[in-house]
C-alpha cells in the first residue's frame, strides 16, 4: 500500500528536520581541546591561567583566547590570559570556577575546554 500525498509530505518534513539537526550539530559542535583538572584563584584581571597542556592545545598566540569551560555545575566562557604550573589544565578565575564546578570550597574539579 502506497502512502497518500499527506504521507509523503510528512515523510519529507521528517527527513528535512533530521537533516537540519545533523547539519546544526556539524556547524556548532566544537571538539574538546583538552580535559583535565581545574583549580581556582582570584584573578586581578578576571582572566584564567592555562597549564602547559592547554597552552599546547591552543597553540601559539594562546594568550587572549576565549574558551568555554564545562564542568559538573555548567559551562562558562573565560579568557586565557596567564600561565600556570604543570599539574593542572586550567586555573579559573573564582566566578568562572563557581559557574562550572560549584562552590570554591571544592578546590578542584574535572573540566573540558573547547574554543569559544
């Protein structure tokens, strides 16, 4: 039994919606640059500090780069404007840590960093 015109129109609509959903994922999805441990500090300039692994992932000219940091509490955009020690991925400005990881009393959390 062949679907009527209404069936083909509905099927075409579903195919178009699936195509647009896949296309939007390809356009807006950004692969993670790095994952690792984040700590926090009270930055005098409101920037975050990149560890060696993040600096390497960002490449030359990393200073001033906007990144999205995602942790267990959510995501936030920050500017990487300083460098830090080797055992952490990123040292977040206190408000960014709170937005991505939760209370500052946690001290450390696992995060994923992507380009903004």
